C-alpha cells in the first residue's frame, strides 16, 4: 500500500525566512497531493494541493512542487510569519477515497 | 454554509457507556469520512461513506459503528470503548470524493474513563 514519508519532523525558521518541508511517496499511481495545516487544538485545514498533471502550484506565499519521477513533493513557505507556526501534514492519494498522511512537521517561526 | 459541524465538542464516557458522535455538512459533498487522531500523530482513516454507502472500513473494531442516515449526516456510534480509544475524532467531507479537497470538522475530543 501507499506510504508517505515526511521530513523534517521539526523545523525552526527565523521570521521572514523561507521554510521547506519534503515528502516522498511509494505508490506511483498516486495522483493527488494535498497539504494540511493544523494549529494547536484545531482542525486540519487544506492549504494547497496539487494533482499529478502539474509540476508546481503557487498561492501567495505558499507553493508546492511535485517530481513524479522521483516520487517526491515539497511545500515551500516564503516570508514566514508567526501565524505560520503549526503542524503541517503532507498526504497522497491514488484517487480511491483514501488519502495517506505523512507523520507531520512541527514548524516554529522564531521572532 | 461551508462548514462541517461536529457535536459534541468534548465527550467523557465510561467503558460501559453507549454514545454517539454526530457530523453534519450542507455543502452537497458526496463523500464523508471519520478519522481518529491521537496527540502528535496524523489523522488515521476509520470509515468512508460515498453516496451514503460505506465504501471503506479500515478494519476498525466493532465497538465503533458508523451510520449515514442521509447525504448530510454522519454518525459514529460508540459502545464498550477502551481508554486507548481516547482521541480527537474528526469528520471530513469531500465534494468529489477520491480524497480530493477535504473539509474537516473541528472534531470531538473523546476521553474514555
């Protein structure tokens, strides 16, 4: 079955710098890759997603890149702000109503 | 309405109790999901309903029983739970299904004593 590895587990970044979180997946049939942000005590929220027919997608300060050959995808956050502090989960789906989550990255934005 | 509403927000129950968690969405989404999330872990899929029919059961113990009375409602009936079942239970819905574009509810924090 699908397996999603996520690195790093913890990331500390100075406010204003960029943050990068990387994920790899095992099932080459995976075709959908969402990223979720979960603040402490709150629900996961979809922040950006990408489908396998696209290599990159950007939404303001957030971008996701996908390398299908290498089976990895990354989240890039530029000009980080204190409100970016949260746990970020990557996920992958083969389009069968089931998504597999990575273990999460705790992002700390340092003042 | 772009929300998934879950009730109750908090629940404490004994191991012999029977309780139910409720989830509601009015976005016309065709797929609804139950997830379990332990502290500092990712959400773990339990059940998927697609067009009101159970499509995925991730080998969940029978003390958890899902029900989808209609396209807007999803219930999770709980009976004879164990303390290790204490967790955040999240409901989610998706317009297209297939895992695309989940909207999560705010969850029910369950404590089994």
